């Protein structure tokens, strides 16, 4: 069985060299300068996560200039955004201005501009459809705090994760709910092999015809992310910096695909 998601491919060699060099350079810079890292700083990276999602949507629908396309595929887009966000953090830190608000600001501008460009492209092509993506977002916003309360009730120590724990729950809820909407309502497919296995199990159940198959994926994702947040809570308490970064990564793994799904559904006219 395949492990990597469909569409996973390295960029052409010149782009790969630039990406690797940029990632190493930014990584070394961050390790040497060790800028302040708090939960607020990690939350400030959310707009950058959204930026990566929108870039990949534009890549999928073929709306990026050819010279930029190799930087927005999978997995290149993760590295591209990490380099830009990390470089921004380094510049702000050098200017003694690396506050969470300052870190989030450029990301908000870039993400907002890209989202606007995506919506405009959908309007121009006559394929913009916001109803079901909107439903997916609203359902995720309703489920996430409930799931977070359940996690804290079952494992009170999970509360140590704080706002980053809630962000992780929301990110994976958005990914799961948007996937369910795409599969059961809009007729999209699933590109990740492990997720496809869960959907195939749901399809084999007697409930498939009445409830669809996405509900099992939602339950599994919520259970897994709840367990991960609980397990990381002690680490967040003992090593706040590393714990915050790790929880931020967990959140990004869900939030990125979730935002990508909703925007893709919206611009594809589903």
C-alpha cells in the first residue's frame, strides 16, 4: 500500500537546491539566535499556515505563474512557507521587534491577499461556490470547543496545552469535517492512503448508505488528536518552548489540509 499522498513529488533540481539551502540557512539562523518562543508566537504562525494552504490550492487549479509552481506543490509548499516565515521571524528578532503581533502581521497580509485572489479567480471563472465550504467551517467551529471540553473532561492534564491544544483540535476537526463534506456531499476523492483506508472501512459498514462514510474519519481524527494533545500536555509543562512548537506542528498538520480543502471546494464550484 502506498504511504505518501497522491501528488507527492520533489520539485526540479534547481528548485530543490534553493529550497534545501533556504531551509538550512533559516534553520541555522533560528538555532543560533534562539528567538523568544511562546504559545502566542506559535499562534501567530497560523496565517502562515493558511498561506501555504492557499498557495497549494492555486497550484492545484493551475493559477500560479509557471516560475512559481514548483514552489507550491507537495511537499515543496511546506518548505517554501517555512523559509519565508522563518526568515520573517529572524528579521523581526534582529530588529528586536519579534512580538507575536509583528510575526502575525505579514502572514495576515500575504494570506489575506492570496485568499482574495482565490475568491476573485473563482468569481471570474464562474465556479465560486461557498455554501458547502461554509457549512464545513461552521460545523468545525461548533464541534471543536465541544471536543476540547470532552478531552479535558477525560484527561484534565490536557488543559496544560491551553490555546494550542484547542488550535490542534480545531485544525484536525476542520480537516476531518471538510474531508467528510468533500467525500459525502461534493464527490471529491481522498489523496492520503491512510485516510482512504478509514473511509473504505466506513464504506463497508451498514451505515454507509444512510450516514455516508465521512463520519468515521471525523471520529477517528478527533480521537487521535485528542490523544496526541493529552500526551503532549506534560511536555508543554516541562519544556514550554519545544512543547509549544511541537503542538504548533500538530495543529498545522490538520489546519493546512483543512483550509486547503475548503478553498479548493469553493473555487472548484462544488
